[in-house]
C-alpha cells in the first residue's frame, strides 16, 4: 500500500530565512547560558577519571569459565572457532587429566584485534565455557602480538567481580559456591 | 642632535597596535572552543594544565599552549610535486594581511599634542589615509591569494577544489560587502575611517541609519572570513579538508591563526563602520577627555564587577566537584579556591581604584601658544579608554561569529552562490539607491 508522505509548504516567515535564523540563535544561546550557569546539569561524564558504567550483558572481552578445580570448562569441541565469522579463535585440543572428560584445550587463543565482538562464540558453546561479560572494553597494548590472548589470560578472572546470582562463576575456585561444588564433584 | 619630537615618537608607538589582532587570536580560539562546547552541552577543553602553577587549568584557556607547542614541533611536510616556493609562501599571506590591516583602523580619537614644530594632531590610525577604507578592503581581498596559492601549490586536487570554491565565494561576497558599506560612506560623506567614527559620535551609530547595510555587511564578512555557514573552502565529507589539506605543523597553524586574526579584523571593521568604533556610547572624544576621571572610574568599576562576577561563576562551577574522581575534585577545589580569592580581591581592589580615579582625576585644559589644549596624560588616558572600548566591541563581534557558526547549518555551494548574487547583491543595490536618494534629499 502506498504511503503518502506529507511535504508541508514553507510559510512566508520560513522562506524569509531571517526569523528562522533568530530562532536558531535563540536555541544555541539557551544551551550556552544553561551550560554556563548550571554546569552540573550537563550530560557530561568525567571520563577516564570516573569510569563509565557498562552493563553486564554488554559484549566485551572474553573469559573462559572454570571448573571447581580450576581447570578450563572448555572441552575443545571447536564449536566456537567454527561459529566465529572473523576466524579469530585458535584451539589445539589435548587430553584431559580427568577421566570423565575426553578433551581439554592445550591451546586456546583469541586474537582480539581480529575479533568483531559478535558474541556468536558464546552462543555456540555447548558447555557455557566461553563468555563475554568481563566488561573490559578499553583494550590497549604496544605490540600486536599482545592482543593475542591465551588460556592464562582468558582464565585470569576473579569470582568476586561477578554477582552472587551468577552461580556458574561462583563455583570456580575462590567463589562462594566452590566448596559445595567440589563436594559434588568428589574432589577435596 | 635631533630634538625630541613628541608627535613623531607617538606615531612610532602606534605601531604597537598592529599586534592587537595577534593578541586576540588565543582569546578568539578560547571563545570558540568554550562557546562551541557549551552550546553542545559539553564542558569543552579542561584537561591541559600548567604543572609549575600547581596544575591550574584556568577553565581550558591553557589548551592554547600545548596546541601551539604541537604545531611548532611537528614535521613540516612538503608533498611530492608541490611548487616549493609558492607552497612555503602561501600560508604567510593571510597572517601578513591580518597584521597589515590594523594600520588603517582608527584605534582612538585624534589628539593634539605639542611637538618640536608647534601643535600637531596625532591620528588614531597608524596610516591616516583619506581612502583608508579602500586600503582595508584591498588588503582584506588579498587574503584570498593565500588560499588559492596554497591550494594550487599543494599539487592536490582536493586542495585545488577547496581553493577554487573559496576564491569564487570570496570574490562574490566582496561585491555585496563593498556595496553594503557604500551606504554608510554616502551618509557620512567620507572614506576616512576616523571621520566615519567622528560622524557617528556626533550623530548616531551607523547601525541605526543603515540597519540593512549592517546585516548585509556582517553576512558578507562571514563569507569573507570563510566561517560557517559559508565555510565552502572546507568540507570534510566533500573535499577531505579544504585548501590546507596538504599543510602540516606551523604552516597549517599560520592558516588557522590567519583565520582568527581575520575574524578579529572583521570585528574591528564592523565596529568602526556601524557600531561607533572607538567611541563610548553617547560620549564623543571631547566629552571623554573632559570627564576622564568619571569615565575611567566607571570602566574600572565595570571591570571590577566583571571580576566579582567571575569569582561568583567560579563558585558556581564548583558544583561539578560531585562528578569528579576524588583526586580530581581535590585539585579543582584548590584551584577554584585560589581563583575565587584572587578574583574577589581583584574586584574589591579595582572598586577602590575606581573611586580613587573619580575623586583624583580632574582634567583641565592648559594653554599652549595661546590655544587651550588637553595635557598629554589626558590624551593618553583617553586613548587607552578608547582602545579598550574598541576591544570590547571587537570581542562582542567575535562572539557573534562563534554564535552564528554553531547555530546555522552550512549552505550548499549553489545556495551560497544564489544567496550572494541573486539576493544579497540586489538588496545591497536597493539599499544603496534608497540611501543615496535620502542622503541627497536630507543633505541637499
């Protein structure tokens, strides 16, 4: 169905341009005076002294979830690296020490410069091993190779930084539910 | 041995006035940045500070310093295929022109002083030419050479496009600029800028007799200085940057400074032609001299009130502490505390000076060779007052430039040409015609 777009004719005052200029000048002067006399009302944040608040569900730098004993939860199934549209995940599988689990990643590397932060890896993971909720967005390094983060970097997170409601994170070593989880796993 | 000739040395001392537009450049840049940011609901530059002065930031004014250091220390790049001589020459032209133009602007009223050859009149212009305003227009038109030459010598098609657009625009608007200013020449009956200002002091400001001419002239000056909404010579999305795209470091800085010096000159020109020039409203030069104590006292009192107002603003801006980090808030508290005390003390001190000026300064004429003239200190004091008045008017016009830039969207190129040739030129011609008829009927 065709939609009629109304194109209102300009009035004489608008065509004359000068009254509209005066209106525009009023707007800018209003903003100027408001900012000058009540600077505390401006929608401004003193970044970087005051860090910005990033929501939990923001897709930021990745992390690998940990089992209660501190091993990576990843089973090296290659789902994430297959799903990755940027091909930034490199996984090399190795044998797991735990008899109940077949594989573990011997190498897990993400090139953060190549990553497009789409979140498909986190969605593809069948064991909820990779997450993108660290809220780290300011990635900086002086060399390109330092942007290739490996297992050690990805697992270097603290359960205390995550809320109590995030039970999966709290089962990792140092978390609130770790002792309980270790008991369930049968490890002391 | 040469006799000490006071008028000669006064004329030499007047050359210092050439540097006024240069001194106005950092103030204009500060005005632009702070005005722009507050109009866009931002704070604007506020991080640069002087470590030697306790990390004071002076509300972002210090930002000019690192910018200048950066421009001076960066690499002076010359692109391959550029015409080196012209490439190096071009950025100097706008700033050189901006340094030349103040020589024909009257900065204070003519004064009569006693010299080696009797009483001599010293003009407020460095170059007291009868056709001073023509010199001014000629110099103002010269600055387009810097733009076109730089654009052509850069050996870059984007720069050339920007330069062509700038030159076409400036030439178009120079026509309506001259024609809109012609009205005031007809009314006054002189090309001499000093006489135009004196006429305005005796009758009324030019903006009252030539309101249409004022608007046209101001608009033409926006186009002439290449400011928004007429910034055709620049355009990130169309021609990368404009005529200065190949310039880096201080050569780019020269263009940048030339633009702001041009704005200062434009402000001086508008003030001189339409806003009473160096005259204080409702007082001609003679009245200022007779009441120098009162006038200077009132001005110092006004400055004192401004200082107290700034102190009040500092206390007001202290409300943003709550939004800063702890360390930052401590630093700002210290700075704002010191500034508050400084400005309050300065305001109170200057109020005392104002009272002293009103009471103590009692100018009286002295007789030299049978003619009553004002003593030298009265003349010099009046000159200082009048230069200050003109500076205030220039800064007000500079503020209008900033204000308009952030209020209006820029024109398309064909709209600029249509406005210049089809509307402004015609309005200026009609204005000139009406003025000529009225002037003939009134003056006879």
